[in-house]
């Protein structure tokens, strides 16, 4: 039992959790507004799209790869989907939107997967390249500009309330849309896939030692290929959620999110070298970034400073992690000595 | 004659223009321990890869269990009962012991989902086979090398192995660990499993194997019963040369010590280390892997500065807090893992040689003097007999022994007074080992103070005039190597 507790504290998650709590308390003391229903609901709703992206990125990092193309990929598939539905005058519900977006996402992800998996190219370079291609395609071929009207079904899905919370003090109320359920479902599915399927364990195995994975009998190339398809699908779902929630489709406003998402995932203890990290850590790290971004206003800090603070949290968080791991390895060495 | 388990005859393979195997034969009997030996690059690893289906041979026949093998894949080989334990063990460092053990079986069963109960069951069965005591939930990256090897062996046993091939399994193990590995190998033999043991350490070959085969330059030079083999023959078969190992006798030792330690202590690693070294002397330091010997080496070179105590050079106390201090005081260090610490593998051989003296290779105006550089490189390549056609080739193109020589050259180029070597011949084949020893002896005779840190006792006894034995961070004893036996040192180490 004691050993188990010790093991937990050797990982990142409890510390990130602690930082989140402390930050919450600080904001509460400063503003009195943190632990209010509507603030929590606001935070959760701000978490939806980054959360989905983080899950997608998490998978790429675990396999020892990386994906910096997901914002462009999500923008392209969400924009194309919205445009198609608008052009056809579609009035039905949101499922078709998700279906089309997922299909486009799978196709785009397959491009990444083909180059990274089958041609064994460096994931960073490939996704940097495809990111440019996706953007260029969207802005050049599709002549993307802002779509201020979106199909009825998507609009409804983005505004209908799953949970509504009202702040008794100032009367502000916040709505948590149904897109939150999508985050929960994707998260649960991903947990299952990574823990209980051979495919999921294969991703961990490849991240740990790709050569051994090959000799053990995994089809490394195909696993990577399928994984990037799934990443494309999840990113596209994120893109549609974003469009639904914003009530408009803007072709470029998701671009540039990749750095904060990757930072959040790494903050949660996911190794850039692959193989190590948990979904819990990934979600906590992402939440911490969201929290810092959103709490600026409550703390009365001008939003222009937001980037500085997010940057600080990332640098401090990652240093703490490094310190933590060097400490555990040292204490372990000592234990071995004493044992001998 | 009994039916052989594996019979490879006249196997050939070439990669491009390189004939990796010209014509080799290898016969393994059921349930025997067969040792395959040869210098680096002789084709040992290649034949393993052919037997295990990684490479396809260009010619010759292979029979396993009486059946002729044509084209086989790694999976086919595993299904027939051929298991290879590679030097890197092919484990997943980020996964738990249990999962590492069970993954292959789970994969082979072609299921799509993982049952963690089942994983545990498989893992428990696997470790029970060799009575291996380990925390199944620990991540493999946290295990010691010996434990990782046990995991790899346990995993190999899961698939009803008939032949287990171990590729240089003892390279990274301590003496104690080698002994327990040998016990396990003997136990596997009792169960009727044949072992093909790859090694180039002759004492191991004699200790463990029933029969042997030796390759040289892609050809089989000898095979037979280990009983008929002796040191001289073994070395001759391996290298095609005959050696006269010279016992080191110091000449021209200086009166005063060139290098001294007084009560040097590093918390958690070693304490109160005292010794002195004279010019012309080769001092051996030996001890178990965790005795603190490596930390001591690192402290003397400033990589892990000591907490307290003094280091004296020519009688005056000096401060060494980083490698630059050490180099300034003409102290050099050849690390244990020359590949990761001592060399820039992708850079040219020449640049590796001159890197430590690069400051001196400039013209008056501060420009890099290319002519001087080339002269220096030429000089050291010749002096240390580094076998290369072109010093502009990257260091990766050299064999282990020649790489070690570059590391030496790099230091000698700085006109050292003291040279510290940590495991100078780990992973180096017999021929190169002999050559490196000769170079070290020659250098000592020219007035260099040399410290060899090694647990290769024959090496220490043959090449040092004195030896210190370290145990649990303290000097346990000091011997004149003329008057000590290996067993006395081992008794002190344990």
C-alpha cells in the first residue's frame, strides 16, 4: 500500500493537481469568483476544444511522434464541412456535420500517417509540411473567409445547454453546451483504447522501443498509419465543436494553438521522447493552461499579459518535473546503496 | 552420431560488395551449450540474424530439427522455437515487467483486446520458470541490466523455446551476475533447451560451453569440443595471430608522486580514499559495479566533484570542479562508455583526435591552423596504429578497439601527466585489447601516470604494478600485482 502511494507521488499528476488547487485558491482569495458555478462551467466549456486536441496530441507523443498539423487539419475539415452544408442548404441535425468532418479528418490524417508510418519520415517535419499544405489549400483553393452563419443544426448543438450555472452575486449565467459530452466520450474511448486494446498497447510499445515492437510482431507501420488517421478524426471533431460553440466559422483562429496544447500535454508528464505519460496527466496539464489563461481576467491582470503567464507556468512546470525525476532517480540510487 | 538440432552448412551472405559470411557452418546438438566466438565483425551477429529470419541467406542450407528451412520470417523462427536475446534485450523500457513478459504471447494469440488479469497470469508463470524474483509492476527502465536480462530470458521461455541464442549476454554484467546467469543457463540445459552463447571472452567459453565454434572474417575456422581447446589455440583461432602477453614491470618510476588523493569523499559513493601515483606507474582500481569505482573516476576528472578531501598534483593541492580544471592540470579520462561519453561518433576520426587540443592549433591571428591539424592527426593515427583508410571518415566506421584508440589519441595529444581509464577494454575484441594494453604499457614507460579502473582481473594483474580493491566506497586492500592471485582480489571485492 505504502509503495503504491509512493509510486503515485513519483509521477507528475498529483503535483499538477496541487498547482491547480493552489491557483484556484489564490484566484478565490483575490476575486471571490473562482469557486462559483458559472466560473467552473466557463472553465469546463473552455476546456472542450483544447481537451480534444490534447487527446489527439497525447496519442502522437506516446508513440514517440508529434503532430503540429492538427490546428490546420481541424480548421480545414471544419471549414469544408460547414461550407458544404451551407451550400446544400442543409437544415438537419449536427450528426451529418460530425460525420463529414470525421471523414475529411480521416483522409487528412491518412496523409500524415502515410508519410510518417509507411515512409518512416520524421513526424515533426511531415506535420509541419502538411500543416502548411492544409492551410494553403483552405485559403487558396477554398478561398476561405469568415462564415458568420452556420447551419441550423450546428448552431443548436453549440448553444443548447447541458448544464447552466448562474452566479448568485452578479447574476451572470454560463452555459455548458452538449459538446462537453463529446469530450467525455472521446476521453473515455481513448482511455479504453490505450489501456485495453492491443492497438493501444502497441502505441505505447512503439513509443518505448520501435525496433523491439517490430520484432515482437507489431505491425509498426500500420499502427502508426491508423493512429494518425484517428488523430485527424479527433482533431476534426474538435474543429466542429469549436465552430458550433463560436456560432461562426473562422478559417484561421485555431491556427497557432499547437504550442499551448503540446505544452499542456508535456506539463502533464507526457514525455516528448515517447512511451511515457497518462491520459489523466494530459488532461490535467491542459486544464492548468486553460485555468491560467482564464483566470487572468479574474485576477485583474490585463489579458495582454496572458501569454507571459502561460509561458511562465510551462517553464516552471517543466522544470519541476525535471527536478522531480532527477530526485527520484537519486533517492533510488541511495536506496540501492543502503540495501547492498 | 546424434541428430543435430540446428545444422547450417556453407551459408553465404553479402551486403553490397561486402561478403559478411563467405562460407560458414554451424551445428548445434539438442540440449547443449554451444559457444560461438569470434572478433567483432567476424559474422557472429550475421549468422544469428539469418537463423532467426531477420536476414535471408544468399546460399547454403539450414536444417532445424531435421527440417530444411527455406525462406523464414522472424515470426516463423519464433514459432519453431528459436529465440534470440539481443544485447539490448529488445524490451520496452516504458512498460511494466508484467506487460513486457506477456506482450508477445498476447500478440501471438491474435486477440484485439488486453486482459490485465491474463497479463499478470502469463507474467507470473514466466518468472516462475527461472525463479526470478521481481516486482511485476515495476517499469523495466528502473531495473538493473541483470534484471532486464532476466526479463528477456523469461520472455524467451514463454514460447516453448528449443534453442535460445544469447548475443554477448555478459558484456554489461558484474561477476556475481554472470555467475547467476550461468546457473540459469545450466538449468535451461537440464530442461533440454539448447543454448547458443555468443562471446569473445575466453574464460566464459571454457566455463560454460560443451562445444564451440569460432568464426573469423566470415569463415568458420574451428569447431569442436571445448575440452580440446586451450587459451593459446582459442586466441589463435580468434585472431589468426599469436600473442605474447607481457606482464607490466614499471621502469623509470619517478621519486615523487605525480598525483595523490587525500581523504577524498563523495557522499553516497565513496569515502576517505587515499592513494598516490608516480610517473611511470600503472595503478589498477577494481571493485564491483556498485562499489563506487566509477564515481571515484568521475570525481578525479571533475565530472562529479568530491565533497571533501584533497587532490594533489606534483605535491601541490589542486581544485578540480569540472573537466576543464582536470585538463588544465594535464589529467585525462577515458570513460567507461566511450561511445556516449568519449566520442563524437558522427564526426570525423581526425576531428575526434584533435578536439581536446584544439586551442593549441591556431595561428598567431587566432585562425584555425589546418596544416597543423592534419599533421597532428597523421601523427596519432600512425602512433596508435588506428586502422582507417581515411581519417576524414566518421568515427562510427571503426571497430570498438579502434574507437577506443581514438579516445586515447585525443588525450595523448594534450601531453598528459595522468591518464585515468575506466574499463578501457570493455566490448573490445582480443586483438585490439592486446594492442591497447601494449600502448598503455609503452606510455607508462615513457613517464605517464596511468590509472586503470576495471573489473577484468586478468587485465588488471597483467597491466598494473599495484592494485587497489574498493568495496562499498572504501579501499579494502592494496596489493602488488606480482604477489596476488585473482581469487584473493575476488574475495576482497565480494
